[in-house]
C-alpha cells in the first residue's frame, strides 16, 4: 500500500463515520478517490491528507444538499 492510498483510506474511514446513515460508505469511497484524482500533482504531499478531507467533505455535503443530482460534485472553477 502506498502512502497516497493509505491517506485516502484514512480519509475514507473518517468521512464514512462522519456521514454514516446519510451517505453509503461505498459512495464516500468513490468521492474520496475521485477527489484524490482531482488533487493529484497539485498539492504538496505533506498537506494532501488535510486537503483531501476538506474537499471530499465539501463534496459530500453538496451531494446531500442536492439529492436530485446523481453525480459526484467536482471542484468549482
């Protein structure tokens, strides 16, 4: 397991607990992985975990606020 995937696994575990009962754990994992891909190569490795958590959490909150949209929200540009 690479450091990158370990960070993603930790963030997934944390967010799955935080959103338990509101978002399925599988959906949380998909959001975290997609967020990790979006951040890839753009973030200093030391800050990756914190930023991954914050961005993935924001996307999950947006998913809950707009349940009619079946997609994973992407970064706002």
